[in-house]
């Protein structure tokens, strides 16, 4: 297996508005995953894990 990334993300950001307030769910997320590698996003509720995927 090669170590070349099959998934690569650079500088992902997600903002949305709730009740006239801007919420930054994800700010400048960068990651790589190589073939055969297991990756997990850990964090508290509302940290932007699902949004990132």
C-alpha cells in the first residue's frame, strides 16, 4: 500500500447563522488519510465533526 493520501482536505471552514448570530462550526480544518488508514474525529457535541465529513 502507498502512503499517498486518498482523502485530503485543506482549509475547510463552515459558518452558519442561528438566531441572527454567526456560528463557526469548523475553522481551517486540514487533514489527510492514506489508503488502509483509520481516521476518527473526536470532540464534544457541536464541535463540527459531522459537518466536516
